[in-house]
C-alpha cells in the first residue's frame, strides 16, 4: 500500500484541474485509472467505422449505378463518370478538412464527430436513392465536406488515453478504418440490386426495384444513426478554462499559465507549416500512397466488367 501511494503521489501533486472543464475531467479519469479502457477503444472504433463504411462501399455497384443514369453516351464513358462520383467524396474532404480541424480545436471534438456521423446518416441515405448523375455527385461531395472527423478523431484518440496507451488508441483508429474498407465494399456488393440477386425476398416493382442501390446505404446509415445516439454520452476532451472554469488556486494558475506559454510557442513554431519539411515529406508520401489506393479501387470497377 505504501509503495502504491508513493507511485501515485507525484501524479496527484502536479495535477491541476479546473471546475466544469471537460478536458480536466478526462485527464483526472486517466490519472485515477492507469489501465487501458476498453470502452474508450470501442468509442474510437465505432466512430471511425461509421465514417469509413461509406468511403468505398459504392465501388462494387458504381458502374451499374452510372449505367442506369443513362448519362454516358458510350460504354467506355461509364468509367469516366464513375470516377467523378467516386472522387467527389475526396474532393469534399480536401476542401474542408482544415476547417473541421479548426472547429474541433475551438468548439470541441465531440460536436465535430456528431456532425460528421449525422452527415453520413443524411447524405449516404440520399446517395442510395439518387435518381440522376448530378444528384449522386452532389450527395457524395456533401458527405465528404461535412464528414470531417478523421483528423479530430485522431486527436481525440491521443487525448482520451494515457500517454503509454496512445499508440493503441491510434492503432484502433487504423484497424477500424481497415475494417470499414473491408465491410463497406462487401455490403455494397452483396446488397446492391437485391431484386435481381434475391428475388424470393425482394419483390419486383417494389421500392427496392425502383432504388436498387439503396439497401446497402440504408444499412450503413442505420449503423451511423446508432453511432450518433451513442456519441451523446462520450466525453469531451477539449479543455475549457474560461469564465467560471478559472483555476481554483495559485498553483493551478501558474500551471495553466505555463501551458498557455507552451501553446503560444507551438503556434509560433507552426506558423509556416509549408516550411516544416518533416511534416510536408510525410504528407507527400501519404498522398502518393493514397493515390495508388484510390486509383486501384477505381480501376477494379472497370476490370469487373471486362
């Protein structure tokens, strides 16, 4: 018992918590519970999976979807139009990712995650019942623009776990992303055009016949809706020390002052991100690998029809 008290005493001495600060509550919980929280791992897994499922779920049926729109004059043009639909999501993410990161730093990670999953529920459902090529492009673009939670979730994973468990939290993010890229195309391939594949279950001239690509989208949106409900109870990790959340003693005030000085130093250091060569080199490598991944997925759409 004495040994345990000695190991915890330094942590408790340097802890400076503010009243009604959600970030401080999370930090205090991490300090009191030094083990790995399975619940927190499940939170990361669930949020990432909700957003990862729609990313590539359309590729198995995108060729047929564009063909049914009757916008392509020749069969060779179907691949080009399919590429526009597939890239609309990533275009939206490219244009708004930095904005969502700024919003997450200002207003919290939890609101960004909830908004992102709600966008999956709405726009993934509307994409499944698209009746025209441009409707499909716009729905995918809006989905990518409003589902900007991948960056904030990575920050959330590092803040939700103790330092010695942050690698596991980020690994959970990558694992959930990979699982989503596996399950998503599987759902799209098995459940698209259900009237043709499962005529004994889905009747001709029914809703599923009019919207043959809606079933996989509805299932993924239903899972995302459950994720929205679950996100109501997840903790916020952003610190808020304004107003009534002032430090309760002088030691805490000095601690927060030093933290503020550290933040200002980091901001000044990162003013010219383009000149940060280690950061930019990693972004370039990541971009090249992503180019190969997405291009390969797009090519598979055409190869399936050859």
